[in-house]
């Protein structure tokens, strides 16, 4: 009696996660560049269909809106630096797999502390005293706001995503309350420019440029975070905790201490971002001071794989697109929705290309013919 061999039907293809050595560095960047080119082609087609405009003129407008003048270049650099600062803040927590969605609130609390010092001590303290005071208070405020969910996570294993998200709304309402208390004129809910005549509490201009001080501080923070994450003992510990808490405990790492320490650092850097935005950029505070950077920073951090050097590039790209989108709306009379569609498509392609960098598709090999039938 002849035995029939049962055939195992495999799927046509399957997805396999790549290891770090599966793809060369230059190939990963080639995929990213190709995704941007593909995104521009798709955006060009959509632009032609929806508006009838020449896609090349739209793209030239994006470039003009971002770097068309010296003032726009400085504005682009400043916004890139602020987004980068918040991205640096969330990266340690995300690398540890502590999902800190509360950077928006931590920035606001830091900025509110800066504004409080400017308003309360602006007439009694000189700049060389009030500026360090503002910096210290903002760092402490941001760190405290960040460590609260970390403490509850370490103590009772609460859900940090919901906890940090809800704290954003608390911070927004606290800022709104003080904006009403300090409003000028009274009851307007807006503070206006703080210490406009005396410029007390304003970061000093460097070469008549009010943004350069901010940029230099963020550059220093970028170098610090690169060294901290890549070469320090604490950076190693949070990486191990992110990979496996059980492994971290096995090799003697205090997981609870690491969580609290990392969120203290994360909140402190958010506090610095709030300080820079209020003291160096806006010279006022409102519920919109963070301007969504706390959420955009999450995407920057993930795309850069928590590498501070790559975060410079991803921050620059996102801010470049945002500035260009505004110029499209202005020059062509299009509403904000269209410019957001263009920006969204490009970002979608950039995020999507990470799939082909991290995974590979393997097709089913042809079944070998049976030797004997």
C-alpha cells in the first residue's frame, strides 16, 4: 500500500524582522530618500487633480516659505531647536518604554514658572539674578510634573500613558487660570508681552538675534543627551529596562529608581523648553505656548530611533514642511486642510518606509519536484 505524503501549503510570503546587520546603513538611508521622492510624486499628482496648480510651483513655494529669507531661516532654525528640545526630553522615557505622552504639560508648567518669576520679580530683581532663578524654577517645575506619573508607575504600576495624557489637560487649565489672573487688560484671559519696556527676564540677544541663545542651549543639550544615552551608566540602565524589566532586575538594576530618575530628567528638559519658549521666544505665556510640540516630538523621537543626532534631521524636516505649508496657504489662497494633506502624505511615506527598514518580505520558495512519484 502506497503511503501518500501530506503536503504542507505555506503562504505565498511572510514578513520577517531584520536584525541590525541585515541591512547596510547606506541602504536604510536610500530607502528613506526613495520614500520622500515617492511622497513628492504622489503629492504632485494630488495637487494637480485637486487644484490644477503646477506641482513644481507648489514645491518651490514650500522652499520659499521655509528658507526664502534670512528671517525665515532663523525662524526655521528656532522652531527646529524648540521641537528638538522637547524630542530630547521624551527620548529617555520612550527608550525605557515608559510612554510619556505628557511632554506638552511639562513644557507648559516650566513655561508658567518662568512667566511667574518674570511677573512677580521683574521690577525688583536684575536680569543676572532673575534669569538663573527662572531657569532653576522651570527645571524643578518640569521635573516635578514629570516625576508624579513615574512615582505612581513605580509604586502601583499605573498606566503611564493615560496618567501623563491627563496631566496635560490639568497643566492647560492651570495655565489658563493664571493667564486670567495676570491678564492685561483684566478679564481678557491674555497676559501680553511681559516686561516689554524693561526686558527683564528676557534672554539676551546675541548679535541682535533673539533666537541664537535658544539654539546654542539646545545644541548643548543635544550633545549632553547623545553622551548620556550612548555612553553613560544611566543610559545603559534605561536601555536594559526598556528591553526587559526581568533582565534588569536579574543583573541588579533598580527598576523603580531608574523609572523615577529618567522621568525627572525628561521633565527637567521639558522645563528647559518652557523656559526657552517664554524667556527667549514669546516673552509671554498662554495655553498654546507648547503649540503641540509635545505630541510632534513623539514622532521625531521614534523616527530618529532615539538618536539625538538623527533627531536634528527629523525635526528640521517636520518644521520645514510646516513652514512651507503655511506659505502654500498664503500664496495660493488654499485653506489649511490642503497644506495639511500634503504634509501628512509626506510624513506618512516617511513613517511607512521604516517598515521596509525594520522588516523584510520573504516569498515562498518553489516547491522542489519529487524525485520519485
